């Protein structure tokens, strides 16, 4: 059996396995979250990685205390390989991780975000 594992953490997350492998969950590339005007870019949401059942079960058991795996926090979740996970990811598109890029508001949005050196 295989699982589709969905990860909303920018750039993904890696896990060392007991056999020396390192499994990386695909995340959302930072460059795909927002453009320079603070507008969401298409296809942002969850990255998707297909894993063997044993690999997913080891990751869940070993890192169950990590905030990304807490119940009610759908930042990382898995479903049996198929369409169900894609549907859940679409339903949870508005979930926030706290790692999103800064959103520009107001008049500055049209001009892009500008910075200036600090005055010491």
C-alpha cells in the first residue's frame, strides 16, 4: 500500500530514516507563494509525495510530537494513494502555516514592497 503525503510547509521537510535514507516531503516552493505585489500565485497549496506505507508510518510515529502533525493542524497529512488527498488539499487551501511570505496591503501593493536602510 502507498500513501500520498501532502505538505504545506514552504520548501518541504526532510526526515532521516533508520536505514540511512533521507525522505523529503515536497512542499510549496517559496517563489510560488506570492509575487512582489503580494498576490497569490497559481498552484500554491500543498506539495505531494508518494510514500510506502512503512515509511509514512515510521515518520508519523517518530515525529508525532512535531507541530505539523498535531491533530487539527492539517499542515502535513496523508491519504491512501488516489484522489481523496487531492480533494482534501483543495478543501484546505486556506489553511495557514505561519510561514507564508509577507502580504503587502494598501497603496504600496501597486508599487511593490520597498525597503530603506535603517537610520542609526
